[in-house]
C-alpha cells in the first residue's frame, strides 16, 4: 500500500461505529495495519474490553471496510483483548490483583439493581473477562440466592483470609455466606463499613479484570463512606423509567461525582414489558427516566432492560438470565449493557501508579 492508502485504511477503521459498544472502534481498540502482501492484508485489533462473543461479527465488519477502502478481498483480522487498570479516587490505590472495580448502584431499592449487577458480571465473564462479584449490601444480601450459592460457606485456610465461592465462572463474596439467612444485621454505619472492608480486602480474589460491586441502595452515610474507602474505577446507576425512581437515581449519580468516581452511565431497568401471549409492548412504569438522567448529567445511556417474568424466575432459581437463557432477548440486552459499560470504562484514564517506585524520605 502507498502511504496515502494506509492512511485511508487507518482513518476508515478508526471511524467504524461498533454497535456492541456504542463507541467508535478507534476509541476502544488499538489498530495495526500490516503491509500489503500480494492481494492480501492483515489487520491486528487489540481491544480494551472483553468482546470475545462478538469477535466474529467485528472481524467481518472490519474486513468489509478494508475491502471497500483498498479493493483487497483477502483480509485477515486478528482480535485480542488487553484490559487495563483505570484510575480510582485520588486518595486511594487500586486493590492488588484487581484491575477495575465497578460499583452498581441506585438511589433507592426495588429497581432491580442486584439482578442487573449479577447479569452484568456474568455478561462480562462470558465475553472473556475474569470477573468477581462482591455483594456490598450488608443489610439485605441477595447475591447468595441469585447465584445459587445460598447455604454455602467460604473456606479459610489461614484463619485470616477467605476463598471466594464460585458460580457460573464468577468469584463471589457476600456477608450472606457468613451469617444465617434469617439473621437481621442490626449494625450501625461503622460496623457495616468495617464488614465490607473485610469482605473486600480479606477475600483472595486472585487476578480479576473486573470486580462488580452490588452496592446497597440509598445515598446516606453508609454509601458515602463506602464510596470514599473502596477504590472504584467507575459507577453504573440503575433506575426504572418512572419519575419517583429517577429522582433518587439522580441523587446517587451526584453522590459519586462528589467523591470523584466517574459515572460510566445509566441503565434503565424494567423499561418495557412484552406480552408473552400477543407480543404487545407496554411501558408499565412510564418512559424516558433513564434518557433524561443521561442527558441532564452528560453520561451514556448504557441500556434499556426489559420487564420480563422469566428474568425473575431464573434469578430466583439461582440461574441468572445471561447463563440460563443466553439466546433470549433479555440476555442480549444485558450483554449490550455490559459491553457498553466496559467500553465507557475503557475510554477513562488509566492507572499508572504501579509503574512508579515507592518513594521513601529518610531523615538526614
């Protein structure tokens, strides 16, 4: 290829709109175009987010653009993944072995936040990422039941740290594994914060690309303290379409901004109900709540998830939709929301603290 042709290819590839991410290819991947070899050419694409299940479709899209730009029909496209650690609050450092912590939060309860959190985590894992799930709702832990791990206990070999439990490819930890399910947690804020820090730092997570944290509902003292003590790369706000939920979701979003945590976007849950008998679509909880929040705060609308009885049934059975019914429209909605969440994180600033030596000032 001539230099001008190579430049044209680079420009065309970088400007490809990836439906899977809601971003341009050049924003979420590093591209390398090899020299022309006869009638063929090779393209290497390194993504900053997990997209393994979409690689085939992406390769076809890239090959079509290269053929259109150069006329070459023998186009080889190699896709790889390199998930980087991204920056956290200025006064905190990333957790050892955990590249990114994503907080899934809402301003109030009852919007399906925990269901969204577990399905987002599973969607990231099925796309090739190493993922953990931390249930940070000390008062009302639900992830043991949702992941099918209720009644199980973590193992501690040294009496100081714990092995997370495994479910559907996720590493999972919750206070629900350590207490009786009928035991109320009658604790004040400092005790809750201490318990969460222990679950977070005394769990042997191993190497993770993402730790998804299912945050407790609300925006009070507990949530603010957790946000200030847990190093978070980005937050996702879950709401339902109606104004009552959106009002509280706005407060949750503002709280994260006050503690310098990037808000990756908004997920509108229970957006539309589709009748299983006739296929009629109806917005039972109104419309536009997620759109208005995203527009007013200048963040991405990561997805609109359906109101589907099947999602509830599968989650109650400890088999979340993404793994139990991967071909369903609901599972596709969760996958799209997860990919767009990871894409928004991928364009955030990276963390380079590990590259710098520890500086010790000694008295002379």
